[in-house]
């Protein structure tokens, strides 16, 4: 498969089927979908009354929060490595 060639991958997230089109390998897309599904199930366990829209938004907020924390940690580690090299 060429680097920029798009593929279709069918995944299931929160009991719904989605077709995702992208350039990432299918196993990567399936992993991402699985992690989203897991996070949605985790949040729903703690908040049974949430409708699907609110559940999806909370999942996105939680995921972005985790992403930003990791990004900050990464930047901090890079800074520490640069200090050590100097």
C-alpha cells in the first residue's frame, strides 16, 4: 500500500458500526477504535444516565486531557534530556 493511499476500515464503537477512511494501517485504526470503545464503556459504568452524545463528549474530553498530560510529560522529558546533554 502506498504511503498516502486511503483504506476503509469497519469498526464497532459503543455498539455502533463505523467505517473509517484513512491512511493509517488497519490494525492501528482498529486499536484506536477499541481504545475509544473501552473509554466509553468505562465512563458509562460510572455514569449510567448519560445519553450517547454526552457520553461521546465526555470521552473526547477525557481523551484530550490524557493527550495533553502526555504531551506535557514528553516536553518535560525532552527538556531534561537537553539539559543533560549540555
